[in-house]
C-alpha cells in the first residue's frame, strides 16, 4: 500500500468517525431536550399542586406535605443533576 492510499483510508476513517459522533451528539441533544421538557412539566405541576396544598393546609397534614415536597424536590434535583452530567 502506498502512502497516498494509506492517507486516503485514514482520512475516510476520520470522516466516518466524525459522522458517527455527529449522529450520537444529535441523539443525545434530542434526549436531553426530552428530559428537560419532562422535568419542566413535572416542576410546573408540582409548583401548582404545592401552591394549592399550602393554601388549604391544616396543621395535622403539614408533616405529610413536607415529606412529599421534600421527595419531589429531591427527584427533580436528581433529574437536573443527570442532565448536568450529560454536559461537557
């Protein structure tokens, strides 16, 4: 194999690698958009529910509401941390 042929093959491999990475990045971007959209929906719903609950909250149910809220906030934080981990 001569040098020209070898370089052409190497160049073709680099282009293939570039194309594959481009596709993977596009898919990852789409997945990240879907994930953040789902998290935003969950956050909006939680905010609305929490607002309603706090307005109608009796002292006896404060503990339960606090526990549910704490779990929800933890779940949302985990989701956002997962997205942050996908970023370079």
